[in-house]
C-alpha cells in the first residue's frame, strides 16, 4: 500500500477490545558498589522506581497510540498494586470500565532489578489459578456491554497463562464476536493453545507453535508449511502468523505462505515485542486485507521496540519512517 498516511488515518477510526492477563512491569533501578556480607550477592542501592503497563495492558496501549479507541477487559487484585494499575490506565488515557477488582486475586507484578544497564534479577508476584465462575460471568457481562454500546472492529485475546482465560470463556467470547461480525485475534500461551477455534488470526511464536503442534523446533521455514496448513484447517482459523525472532515473521492462509525476513536491529531488550506485533497486526486487519503488508509492518514494529529498554509502546512516527525506507 503506497499511501501510508491513508492507512494510518483509517487505524485512528477503529475500536478494539483487549481481553487477557494484565500486569505491572516494575523497574527497580540502582547502583551496586558492594557484595552482601550475608550471601555472595550484590547489594543494590535503589535510585529510581518505574511502573509500566504490561501484558494485555501493553497491547491496549500499543493500539491506543495509533489513535484507535481501545477497551481493556481483565481482572486485577483489590490491592495497592491494583490501584497503581488503575492510575497507570488513567495516565495513559485508557478507560478502566472493563477492569474488575477482586479481593481473592493479586495484581500481577513483575519487578526487574537493573543496575548499570544490566538486568540483575526479576521477581514475579502473581496468581496463576483460574478465575472463579463468578468473575467469569462479570467479565462476560462487561465485554457484552461494550460490544452492545460500541461498534467494535476487533477483539484481541492476550493470553499469558495467568488464569483469566479458559476454554469455556474463550469459546463464549469468540461466539459473541462472530455474532457481531467482530474480528478476533490471538496471542496464545501453552495452557489454552488448542482452545482457540474460528478466530481471524492466531499469532504464536515459533517455540509456542512447535510445542502446540507437537513437532520439533526448526528454523527451516518450509518445514513448517504442512503443519501450518493443517493447523489452520483443524481449528477453522483464517490467518496464522508465527513470529520467528531473528528470522522475522511467517504469515499464512490456506492459499498463501509468506516469510518476511527480520530487519537488522540493534537489539537492546526483546520484552514487549510480541505484544507490539499482535497489537499492530490486529489493528491493521481492520483496515487491510494484504497479509504480506500486515506482516511487514508488524515486523518493523516489533523490531523497533526491541531497540528500547523495558516494555514500551511503539512510536508511531518512527514506524512510519521505517516502513517508507
């Protein structure tokens, strides 16, 4: 597509729902100048703390930076980090009407300890058990309300295996979207890999795809072709997009099989790259049917965020510049 201004202008008119596991990406930044006398580990003197939206919330943020209207639906804890999460949504002009607070859950927080630009440690504080049936019904009600009141173009499942999504809720949400002619895209994890049927696009990484299809991991792109076709057919999925890390992106339908090589990048941090790819590809699906161009732009977007430290949303102007080069 030659006119990228026209394409990006279309994206700004779209509306999306993101359903999935949300989290806070916390950064504890400090200096190391001694080793602990208690154990052979460095002592970090904290100089700064940062909190960013992570998981499904990062997907929502990546969609919002294109000017699209986005609704985030998930469950957090009724705890101090849950309040931090809602504050972060407000700071980023994201609505919280799809966010449910639960006394019986904790807000997933991933804390990275960083010194001198080096990632020393990550501490995860989370619940990964399935949400209760009561919370599932509240979640369905919130999603149904948004679909009833807004003209939604695409719904994104962002699955981090943290307990929000299960086969029954996935099926109910997908069927609701089909009834309302809403495109459905998926960024899966292991637990629910086989639960996504009748969706528009399914985007695992290479490891997830090979594990899900029970095949040996391979870098031979042609070797994946029969498994990709079979997977699409067996699950009634329109498009399969497999991210291949340093080898780019594979995107295929029953008729097309396209490999987009990776762009040469100065990789600093890969965290959040998958979130960016599913965000950009999902939004592009609402405005274009050119799967090669969708994969190419999403590939650029994933590469750009890898040049930044930590989980950060895509810079749209940088993306526009890169895809024109």
